[in-house]
């Protein structure tokens, strides 16, 4: 949550995000495209708790606040 824009934190559940991050085995991060200075398309590869390989594909928007980048929103792709 530290990297999420302060104005957006109320829309995220810290406990759920932490649990989701910990129950999966993260194996690779691929930056697909940097569409602008504030948008990044990426794929995060992981193995879920059932042993199935998964891909989280997202176009994320960021905002600079006091010389630090914060996550604002994301659009799931595929």
C-alpha cells in the first residue's frame, strides 16, 4: 500500500492484497511497454496456491507526488 496513491488507498484492502501476494510464488516480471511517462504495461508471472502457472497482465497508471511515483489505477489485459 505504500506505493499506492494516497487518494486511492481507501479503495484497496491491505490484508487481502498482502495475502494474495504471499500465497503465490512470483517468478518473473516483464515490462511489455512504457506507453507514456506515467503508464506501464507489464506481465507478472506466478504460480498460484494450486500449483497452476498464471500471468497477471496489466496496464498501470502512475502519478508523481513529491518526487515519488505512486500507483493510481490499472486495467487488466487479456
